[in-house]
C-alpha cells in the first residue's frame, strides 16, 4: 500500500497551490492513502488567544469546500481533521474520506494544549474520550491528533485494536521537529503500527509558528520517509502484513 504524508502551507494565499502540488505528487506516485495535517484548509485559528465565532464558522465552511474536492487528489482514501460545530460546541474532528463513499467522522480531539500560538482549549471543546478505529478496506486506522500522540496509552489502545496505521495530523512549531519525530518513533513501537504524520508549515517569519515535517515510521521505529521544506511531500510503500505481525512481538504482546 502506497501512503503519502506532507507538510502543508496553510497561509490563505498558499492553500490552493499547496493543494494542487499535493495532488500532482499523489498522482505522479500513484498513492492510495494520503494524510493531511490538522485543520489543513484554513489559517491556524489557535494562533490567537481571542476566539472568534465568525472565524470558526468561516473555517468550518472552508474545510467543507475543500473536503468536497478531495477526489481531485487522486487517492482512494484521505485522512485529516476539521473544525466542526456540534450542538453548539466547537470540536476538532478527525475524518476519513473514501472514494465514492460518505465521509466517516470517528474521533474528536481529547488532549488540548493551551499556550502561546496554540490556544486550543481556549478555542474549542474536547470531545468524548473515544479512540476507536476507522476502516479503509481491511486496513484498520487509528488517529492521535497532534498533542494526543504524547499520551502513549492511546497508542497502546490502538495496538490492542490491531491498528495497521497510527495517523498523527499535526500543527506544531518550528524548533521542536526533532522532538516530535522522536515521539512518532516511540508511538510506532508502542502501537505496532506504521506511524504517519503530516504537519502544517509556514516559513519562519512569514506566518504562524508552524514548523512542518511529516513522516512515515515503521512498527519497529525506523523512519522510512520524511516531508521537509525542501521536499514537502513523501510517498512510501508499506507492508500491512508487517503491521499485523508486529502486534505479536515485543513490546506489544506484553500484558498490562
């Protein structure tokens, strides 16, 4: 199975070019599954500590319009997150788009930071503590949205659910990319799954503090590919059977 990760420039004037460039890459490399970053299709709302109902609704609308265009990427499946308004509550919700099927929404972000440039708990509510999987054919997919990756009990739970992919859509800063990559390697080992991550990116001094770096890491913690400022898209072939077998090996088989 060929999978694609990316770093995605979400500045208003760059979103269309970012989307078109991603589509060109996916089609060139015949990728089947694409992971896009956390809330990819609008500016990063949580950069401000003053929430705005109008800005949230505009972001909801922007994401809906781009999700309706995901077929243009040329993949069979696309996973990301989007802002939603659910019974009056704002949520950051994971979705799985599948070719010729209805959109699947299966997890709302639970672990919310609240600090400079990442005022997420100020902007929206945590969801239910539901870390269930989604399915693409026979592939079981878990998601930990950004900060949730650091709570490794979620990765352990996905190991027990026999997930093949652990997807980590992110919005994380410049200066911490190596720390996040280290965490992704640990999450892959704990889950016994391929850990995929895509991140938002704005060049330093030209937007919000969004540092990029995407990755594909195998269940043993080996980095197979990265997406960087020099090469913002990465596609690699992964072995779903290897993720299946990894659940029976150390440390995944060890009882709690």
